[in-house]
C-alpha cells in the first residue's frame, strides 16, 4: 500500500445537489490528534444513500458512502490503537464517554434529516476517529468486510425481533438486506425461511443461500402461499426488507396470530395498509433502525465462520470505479435486479 498523499488531492464522488455527482479532486485529509486516515478499498452503495440522492436531501458538497473497508494509511498524534497497514471496517467501534449517546427519547426523531459527516467513503481516503473502526478478522476478505455494516443491520433486526428457535420466518424482498437477513435468521435458529422476491436473479440467490421456498409475488398470491407454507397459520415473524408499495400490507396480512412484522427496509412515500384485514390477529409491528457496536462484532464473527456469506451478492459486475457512481445511482433509483454494487476507488 502506498503512503497517504498529504498536500496533494484525492479523487472523490462529490454530491453537488439536484441529483448530480461530480467526480473531482479534493484535498486529502490530514489526521489530527486521535484520528486515523483510512485508504478506502471497497465501499458498498447503500439504499439510504440512493434515497438521499433521489429525494435530494444530502447537503451539497457531501461525500457519501458508509459501508466500507480499507487500510490505515496514516496516524494522527497520540494514536496508539492502530498501525499503518491495519485492515479495518468503517465503523463498529465503541465511542468514549461523551463522544456519542443514544437518541433523546423526548424527541420525535425522523430519518429525513439525513445528517451525515461531509466526507465518507466514495473517495480514495476518509478520516475517522481512532475509536471508530474495527479490525477485519482473519479469514474475512476486504470485499466481505465492506458488507459488514449491512450485515449488522440484519443482525440488529433479528436481535430486536421475537424470533424463537424453530419459528417459521418470511423475508419479503431479496435485495442485499433481505439476503443477509435470510442468513442471519438461519444462524439464529429459524426452522423454515420463506422468501418473496420478484427478480429472478435475486430469487436464485435466495435459493443458493438456503431459503426453503422462494415465491414470485408477480405470479402468485404471495399472502395465501406464505400462509399455506406455514401450516395454514402464517409465519411467526415477517421481516419486511423490500420497502415497496404493497409489501408492508402483505406482511401484515400473512403473519400469524400474535406474530410479529419487523420493518427493516423503509418506504419513503405513503404506502397503503388495510388494518381491518389483520387487526384481529393482534399483530406486533416493530421497526428496526440503527446498529450497536456489539452487533458489528457479531456480524464480523458470522462472516468469519461462514454463517453469512456475500458470495451470491457479488460477482464481476458488482464492482465499479468512482467515475461510474453517477450512472449507478441513476440505475438504482428505479426498481432493480442488481444484487450489490461496490465502489472500488
């Protein structure tokens, strides 16, 4: 690995507003006291960034990208935890007292604020506090490590749920989060995992990853089929990982009596729900948002021991240079059949 290019520029994809990126040279950051400079190896494109682009809520001048792996390129004064060349993931560290805290429960927190630091990982380098990254375990590739953050999202959703060993689970949507959730519920002891997904490519990936049945919601009544495949009772837990127009109501219609719907992927527009169709079953509807440092470590252990794999999500078409970010984001704002796109700065 080359040394950091202090005093010179680095290439970055800068969001300029109005659904526009520019690929340009910006200053390479210099780590201050207690900071590390990370050379980005891979950065996965996250649906949250795509929505920030689609609805133009990222501040102009932002460099997005928060699902990444890389190597430590330089150390600021006083840094003792890391050495140049260490492989790291872009998060998961435990903040020191006073550095970060839980959301204040007195406020009605809304995701639409999209407050992000101005420099993340759609760039050659990014700056982190010493405590922020975690080391990549031996046996976990840089490519898999870039998927640690979305895997942690799935870990958080499963740990937040009421999942019990042997439960019948439905996963709605087999995009990256759905495919990772499928594997995490397996690791957590689900007895049967059923998947609904319209894309043939994603349905095939779900089968490769061990789904017991994969349904095409464009070709059959997914609610009645899910109930039939659950001994006529419906799945005990449904993980809604699609965020499409009809998928929340479908999840609520198919879940078992006193079952649980875990809202993992988020619709950014109003979606129809018909409470009279499912209210009598006393359903628990719960949202899952955010991740914790212990869950990062769980996700990395699952990747290390092979309980979660990213192999079906990534192939030769998954990787793109920074210059193709504008094209990739335009493709991703429409319904997509891609599994995962990864930026290699």
